[in-house]
C-alpha cells in the first residue's frame, strides 16, 4: 500500500487530523455522509452518526439519488437511506480525530469538522463459483476517508 496524503496542504495549528485507509464500505454512502457532516460540530456529528446507526435519522442522498426511496424527516429533500456500516466507520474516525485533538491540548468541545473527504480505495478482486465451470466476479470496494477538525474561536 502506498502512502496516501491529505488533500489539504496547509492546515492551521488549531487542527487535528485522522484518516482511515481502505475501509470496506460503499464509496457512494461515504461521499453522502461526508457531505452531510461537513461543518458540523464534533458532538453534533457524533450524535447524527449514532442516530443514523439506530435508524432514527436518514442521510439525504443528493448526488447518488437515482432509484433511492423517500424517507421521512429530511429537510428540503426526499431521497435518503440509512447507511449503517459507513456511519459506524465514520463515527470511529470522528472519535479518533477527537482523541488526537485532546492529545494536542485543544478544546474538544469547540471542535468542528473543517474538512472531510472520501476517496475510492482499491478494489479487492473475488470470484463466486457458478454452475458448469463458470464464475461471477464478486469484488469488494474500499474507501479512504480523511478528516480534519478545527478549533472554533
């Protein structure tokens, strides 16, 4: 695996970073969640992820909305889903970034999501045997997510 760098070059000293590499989740779900929590405070983003996992709040699907059913409770939007697997991984990433901020001596109650991005990782090739000697591809998609938290003044 090659070293993956953050897409933001210059970050202030009042930031904390975290990244997860090649997590087994849907890239589309990761992109929609990242778009939704960007700019939120850390406590609000963690609460939102817990509500998505508990199927209380839906994530609005704005980019990948084709053939997505409507969900109740979405503000100014109809299409949405409950991506539980992606939400649980992003919740772990938020917790990790919050711990990094605490280690740097920053106030974790005043942290907000300054930058979050999901990138496609490698595809793990797999096959599923079929009848009469045939095989069907069964590939696993992976995602790399980078997160930068900033202390708000």
